[in-house]
């Protein structure tokens, strides 16, 4: 084990942990805005209760996402300084815009939304949550644009004197075809997570608190969340199909690694399950769907999908001697786990809707257990999706331009990386306990009572202190 191995583990752990909060924040920001819009248009108290209820869960998650996200940027200077020097001109531009525009937009208007209840005009207050949601989604786009450059470098040149990548076409970076499809795919996955949380919490209250006066609100929440999950599932499949074709075009090795396809095939079959040697180089048993991989990769059931061996030979000739093959078992299984967990969430959403047909009230304990598992399933799908995306690009940190081993900080020792890795892991474990306890506490508390009017206050409004609305 050396500093490179630990640095990669540290970045992987912190990235996956941070992304547990990101999709929920992205999805809930929009769904809470929709619920408040429904209250604004109808005046129905049910929607106001749900807005404040799920809004509180959104704020808890948003705070944790901010805290864990800060660490991500620190690592570029700590463990990956050579990478930062090489690609800083390009990678820094979208991240700077994300911080200066998108993050300021969402954080400012979230503050107005938190403290603006009964202070801002209703329309202005509604606009503030929509502005925060727009900022959150813009933030996601700029970060994905930066990551997409690592997958498919565009809009740059290599300075022969400094050996650094320099930005030549910023619009090309922002309109990278990988970013244009990764963004809607990520959004769909985010709504899958957020919708699943809404279903899980609502279903728990419907089944456990049957006689509650707010049962109608919870029933609506489960239906609303279930439809969000189903629409998001369809969007994930649609965007994922397009993403697979673009991936085959710009990173054919990643598609071959996703299937464990060593020899070029036309047509190529997709294996639902493969049992092979530990290194993934030899197939022992496989259950395959004919023509599917060709369609996923090229759009043509008879299309040609290049194999790992052919691509390895090409890259060795093009880039020099060495292995350009990612860890096949990791790419193979992470790709399938991503699909399986995402589809499982959609299946449970269908079951929840079926259980409430014709005004019925769900009561099955098995349904409750399945519902409570719903938020975890798309979170796992998102996590395995990112593991596949990043591990499938290896050994490149910037595809075709910089190997991962060349991006690590040369002055950082193994002991230093281990120390920071251990510290971050312990801090994140503590934050995970806090996050789960807060979410469970407020989810069990149920929707707030919004019928009571605040006591009369003769103090001039300008002199009243700001108060947290929740």
C-alpha cells in the first residue's frame, strides 16, 4: 500500500458519502417548491403542512451536504496537487461559477425561505424556494460539467512549455455531450431518491397512525411520492440509454468493462448474471440477453461493441506500454447493482399505488418494510452509478491525458494521507449518526399544526428579531 492507494480510497469514501446527501437535496428542493405552489394556488392546509414537514427534512439534509461538500475541494490541494496543477485552468472555472453564482443563489434564498414565513409576501416567499431549487440544480450542472471534462476532455489545449491543460473554449466545456446527458440522468436519479423518501415517511404514518387527523395528508404524500418515483424511473432508463451510447463513443473501454466483454462482438449480448474467475478474465457461467448490449451501446441490435483485448492493444500502441483496463468485477457488478436497486424502488412505488387503489388504506407490514427500504435503494443505485463512472474511467484521471497515478501529490507521505483519511472517516461517521437521528426524529414527529395563529405582537415589524420558522 502506498500514498496513491490511500488517497484514492479517501477520495472514493468522501465522494460517495457526500453524494448520499446531494440527490436528496436536489430532488427535495423542487418537490417542496411544488408542494408550496399547490398550497399557494389552492389554500389547502394539507399542502402547507407537507411543505413545512418535508421542508424541514430538506434543510437537515442540505446542511449536511454543505458540510461534507467542503471537504471535497480540500482534497484537490491535499492529495491531488499534480492533478490540480495540470487541469486547474479548466476544472476551476465551472467550480468557481458554481460557488459564486449557484451556491450563493441557493444559500441566500434558502435563508429567505427559512426566516420569511409570515414576513415575506406569499408570492415572494414562494419565489424564494423556487430560486433556491434553481440554484441547487445549477450547482449540480456546473459540478457535472467539471466531472465530464475528466470523462471526455474538450475545449482545451496542452501547453508544451508548462505541460498543463489550458482552457480555450469554455462554452465547449459547458456543452460537453457527456455533461448534457449526465445532468438529466443525475436529476432523474435525484428525484428517485427524494420521491422515495416522501413515500417512506408518508407510508409509515398512514400505516402506523391510522386514526390521525392528518391521514389524508400522508395518503396524498405517498401517492405524490410514488408518482414521482415512477416518472423518475422512466427518466432514468431513458437518459441512461442515451448515456450508454455516448459512453460507448467516448469511452469504449468503460462499456466493455461494464459487460466484461473481452472480445469484440457483433451483435453483442448483455449478461444479466455472469460467474467468472476472480479477476474477471474468464467466464464460467453466464445468463445473457441476445442483441441487448449492441443496442445499449450503439442503438443498433446488430451493432459492433469493441472488446477489452482489442481496446487494450490500441491504447498500448497509442499511449505507451501499460494496462488500460479497469477492475472488471467492480465495473461489472456496480453497473448491475445500479440498475437493480433503481428498478426495485420503482417496483415498490407501483406496489404502494396499488395498495391505495379505490381509496383503500394500506395495512400490510411487508409493504411498510418495503416502503421503509425505498430511500435506501435509489441511494445505493446512485452510489454504485458513481462508482461505475469513476472506476470505469481508470487508469485515467483525465481520460487520454493524465493517468491517476500521475495526479497524486508527490510531497504527501503515506502517514499523512492515512491520518487525514482516518480523521475524515471518523468525522463522517459521526455526521452520519447525527443525520440519521435528526431525520428519524423529525420524520416520526409528523406534520406540524399550522392552524394556530401567532399571538398578537404590537412591536413594529422592523424591530422584531428574526425567528427560525420551524
